[in-house]
């Protein structure tokens, strides 16, 4: 067994000690780092060592054991007279036949230096992640949440208290109410504010892809897997917050894995054997009725109770019309900066906005105001600036009597609660109890003509 000139030059350039022996245990090659190490241990110049048996020079050498077993010995820690060192030992095969052995010695000083370099790199990575988080992650704070109506003020205060804990949070609300806004605000008010904020919509991925996104995968876990594997969002969000939007759409099998991650703070990457410790706060959100999902078997009961430690229900916009003027002003202020002109709402425009039921919630309000801002060159937004369907709805509602408006409000409130409690008999009983009316009154109000 021989080493060519290029191989010898490459090994001599390394800081690690390299030794190659043949099947007779004779040294075929030793690089300069290993020779210096050996001379220091022996305490004298022993002359050229190539051709000598390794165990004649170092009786405790383990490399010949690798030849006998035909298998490597990895991560071996050893101590000689003066030094600690770490060694990996490998068999060398040529055309399937054992030809010799190779040892790679890492000296303690180099190991400490590598550790310091890794720690410095991790510190730089944390700084970069923090910068990315501030630029693209959690931009919103509780100062960005508009709360005027008592219901919204109560929700905001509750969220601010929850933010001080490290507990899992469940945000329940209709689409467009600002669940991610609340999630970011909670993160930025928590002890994890210097960590990253990572968000993922669970409805955007099929089960297998979502699993690999959340938990990562090891090299060769599946066809098409990235070489070297990939870390998942649980690891990427270490020390920070992971926001799982539309968690109700997660596959049942994956729900079990998520439950274990929440309980044990450990994950297992796809295709992996070892578990990984994770330090991350989870904020989940959904616009579905999770109790109904639990009762129909679409969502795990144990996971629901684990997530429901701190439930926060964000009321839809139709239940808090008092927030609309302040919300509209905040949204138009954003557009003022973007379009470089000032926007104001006339009284009839504000009346029109407050008369609308807003099925799309704050997202719909923003879209309407954006539509109007682009078309209003003067900056004064009137009701005629709004889309036709919004004006028609507002006009129809403006002709209603007070009794009709009251009945319409009652019906919207009942339907909203039924959406949360379910339309089963038990759900209707619960809704009636929450409203302080009888079940018969509930049925009468649902059947009432609001035209």
C-alpha cells in the first residue's frame, strides 16, 4: 500500500495528526503533525518511523484493532503522558479488500479553538437572525393594535398579560381579524423578543411536506431530500416564537407529533433516530370551531386541551363597530405615507363603513380603503368613493327602522356565537345561555324577518 506525492502533501498540510498503516501494522505514512506529537510523547528523536510497526512505537495504539474488526472506531478520547486528544480510526479498503488503516488525531488545543470558533459563529448567526426578525419577522407590537370598544380593549389587555408568560396561546377568530398581528405583538412583548418569530400556514402544505417543514429531515430521509438534510422551523425558531396559523387543518397523525413536541420540548426529524431538544414558544391560530372539529374526530382532543391553556378570542369587526373610525384612521395613515398625500373620511363615508357587516373583517376594511385611496386624488373620501356593493348594502341598511336594525344586530350576534359553539342542539343551548335568553327566544330571533 503506497501514498502518492499529492496525498502526502495534502496530509502534511493538515493540523490533525495522520497515520496510515498496512495490514501488517507497519507505518506507511505519518504526517508532520503526527511525527511532532509522537516525538513529544517519547521525549527523544526516534528517527524515521515509516516501515516500523506502530505498536512498537506506541504499544497502546488502537489502529491495529480496526484492522482486526474491519470497522471504524469513532470519537475516541485518549490521554498520553502530556496531552489529551481525540481520534477517529478507519479501515482502508481497495476493491473491497482490506488494505490498511487510517487514524486522524485532533489535539485538544485545536478542539478548543474549533469550539471557540463555533461559539463565535453561533453568536454571529444569532445577531443575523435577530436582524432578519426585526426586518421581516415580528414587526408589530401592541401599540399597533387599535382597541376602542370594550370587547377589544379586554382582548388586548388579556393578550398583554399572556405575553408575559411563556405559555402556549390559541388565537381563535374569523379570517381577517388580525390573528398574526396579535401573535407578533405577543412575541415582541415577551421575554423571547430578541429571538426570531417564524410563521407558517398549516393549510398551505400537505401532511408530509408540513411535517418536514416543522421538524426538518435527515440526509436521505426521502426521495428528493436535500443532501445533508434540513432543519425544521422548530429548530429555526429556537429561543423565539413559532406561529402556526390555521392549525385546525393539520393532519391527525401530525397532530400527535406536535402534541409530543409541546409536551416534551423535543422533536425527531423525518427519517431521524435521535431526538433534538427545542426551546420555542408556540402560538396557534384558527378560524374554525375547534370544539366541533374535536367532536367530529378532525382534531385531537388532547392537543386541543394542550393548546387551549390560554385561548384568546378576537371579536369580528361587526361586533365592534366602535373600532371602525380609529381603525380607518390608522389604515389611511399608512396609505398617506405610501401615496404621499393626506386622506380624510367624510361623515357619510364613516356612516357607510359602520353600517356594513364586514364579513371579511379588518382585511376587508383595509381593501375597501385602499381601493378608495387610489381613486380619490383629492384625498377626501366620501361614500361615493366606495365600491358599489358596499354602498348598496349601506343604503339598504340605512332605510331600516330601529326595530329592523336591532333584529339584524341580534341575528348577526346569534349567528356569530353559533359559529363558535356549533349549530347542534347543545350549541344552541350554550348560545342561548350566553345571551341570557331561552332556547325558544333564540329560535324566534333566528326566524325573525330583518328586512
